[in-house]
């Protein structure tokens, strides 16, 4: 009888301890994530005339955001730039992660990871300004090509446009793509490659049928880690993008800080989050289809 009574009490105490442990991070997430996000969504249904905010619920901001060609162009450009940055970053990060995982001796892998994370040591703004110097009209890149006789005059299409934004963001987010792919490759059992080779598969076939499917969790993580923040970046487009490289985040900043139209900026932010969520869900779904097809 005493054991029956003691059991539920112990269970209740363990449950209470579990709720107590979860309470702090839950409150942290609510205060710093859910509440600000809810405020942005609520603001998007209001309207503002300079300093006067009308709290009457309306869809005016969303109708304007979806009907105005400028907003549609910025949303589409942001999506294309983020997709290009993600593709360039992941495609260049995978060979690096693959080389470090499979060809670097175990005692030297820590040094390689250390070297990969060196860009984090410098300020993000400094790196953007350095790319501005490199890609400038009289920058390092043009000067080198002119000195080698490859071009007759400096190239003008590599700065103050979408190309400069893609190059700069791809460099900035490269470590974020390399590390998750490297971790996924490190978890692959090397005996699977030996078995594939023993069964007569070549290197490319082994990579396609064994390595790539097992490394997909890392690739998916790299894609999401790069794609989600780049679509909301406004510093890089402002410094190296020029008029043709501005993204939706620059317009959101303008609405909040210059035009004093927080509800319109909130509506654009909500639309951007919805677009990012839709693209991410589609990518995850296609990745699952790919993995099922490889099984």
C-alpha cells in the first residue's frame, strides 16, 4: 500500500522538476521570440499616418504590398539573391567539408576547422568593406586582371549590383555551411564505402548512392542556415548592392526608420517570413522525396 502511494508522489515530483526546468527557457523564448513576433504581426494589421497609429484592424498594408510593383520586385529579387547565395555557398562548402572529413588526417582536422572559423574573428562590417575594396573599379580584382592583360578596362558589373551581394554573402556564410556538412560526413561509417567498392561500385556511384544520402541532413541544415538569414540581410545590399542590389530588408528598414510607417514595414516583414517558411517547407519536402527515392 505504501509503495502505491509513494509511486505517484515520486512521479508528480519528477514531473514538477521537469516543468521547472522547462519554465525558464520557455519564458525566455516567449519574451524574446513569441512576443516580438506577435507584436510585428499585430502591427501589420494597423495603419500609421506619420506619428499617429490607427489600431483599427485592416488589410490595407497587405493589399498595397502585394499590388505595388516595387514591393513585388524587391521580394522576388531577395528570393533570387538568397537562392543564389545558398547554392553558391553549399556547392563550394561541400567539397571543402568532404576533403577535411575524408582526406585530412584525424590529428589535423581540428586545425582545419580552426582555420575555417577564422573569418568569425573579424567584424562582419569589416569583411563587407574589404569585399567593397576587392571588387571596386580600381580594386584588387580589376587591378590584377589588368596587370595580367586579361581585360583592357576595369569590370563594372561586379560591384553595386546583385552580383556583389551574392559574392559577399557567400563568403560571409561559408563557415555556416561547411561546419554542418562536415559534422554529417564525420558520422558516416567508412566501412560502407569499403562495402560499396567491394560490390563493384565506382567512386562517383559510391558518392551518389552512399555518401550524399547520408550527408543530406548536413546539407539541409546548411541550406536553411544560409538561406533564412541572407534573405533578411540589409547591411550587405546597402554597402555593395547599389540600386540594383537592394533587397526587401532594406525597404523594411526604410519603412520603420525613415518613412515612419511601422505597420507597412511589419506587413513586409510578415510576408517575407511567410515566403521563407514556404520555401523552407518545400525544400524539406523535396529532400524527403529524394531520400525515399534513394532507399
